[in-house]
């Protein structure tokens, strides 16, 4: 009877050692997979940010082009055009003032 209990405990001890080894292997494998996942996740996040910023730039360019086209079609003056007109009007008024003084 004692020998059977002894073999049972030896068997249980060996099984527990195997379980510890297996759990260490599983933990190692899990850690490697998580590192690979984190790297892949960072790469995908970087790609997504780049894609988003590219799409944002393209959309901004398209919108600004369309606004310029609409403003041109409607005949509205842009800020730069208004500034140029103000400068021209100022120059003309200076010339008229000079002529008026003569």
C-alpha cells in the first residue's frame, strides 16, 4: 500500500513539474505573441495616422480649390484682391491730392 501511495505522489510530482514547464512555455509564447501584436498595432496605428493626415490634406486642398472656383464664378473678390484694390485706390487718391495742390 505504501509503495502505491509513493508511486502516486511521484506521479503527481512529475505531473506538476510538467505542468510548470508547460505553463512556462505557454507564458513565453504568449509574451512573444503580445510583443508581436504590440509592434503590429503600432505600425498599423502609424499607417492609419499617416493615411488620415493625407486624406485630410487632400480634402482641404479639394475644398479650397472648390471655394476658389465658386468665388471666381460668382465674381466675389478675395482678400488679396481687396488689398490690392485698396492700395490702388490709395495711390490714386495721393495722385489726386498732388494734382489738387497744383
